[in-house]
C-alpha cells in the first residue's frame, strides 16, 4: 500500500532530524541510503545496489594513473549517488560539485 503524502512528510522530517550533523560518511553510508528509501516506503534492496564499480572519465585523474572507483549507490536508469563531502573551505564559499559555484 503506498504511503500518503503526510506519512512521507513525517518520515522525511524524522529522517532529516536523525541525520542532521552526521559526519561518519564511510561508516554510515549504507544505513543512510536504506533509511532514505524507507522515507518513501520502498526497500532499497529492490531498487538499488551499493559500491558499484565505475570507470572515471576525468582526464587529470587518469593522467595520474587512476583506473576507476566506486559510487555509493546505483539505481540503474534512475540515480547515481555518491555522498562525497566537500572540503570545509569550499563549503563556506558555497561551491558545489568539483568546486563550481552553486
């Protein structure tokens, strides 16, 4: 049975309060995503997988000998997620992905 919009809102609020200020990305990443999907009443295991290998396309990375890496979560055809944290100096300047201004 699908969740009502009010139930999703209540779950989203509880989720945001639970994860506010979380810092241990590596230790908590899978728990974070499982609980995120639960906000919508969906089992993450039915839709997405963790630690999917990817080939990195960034030229500088490859020039330095890098071959690939892993993304935190893949929902094929819908979502690629990596819960990377920006250096504090970039967070303060309001920069987003790869240091580009938001």
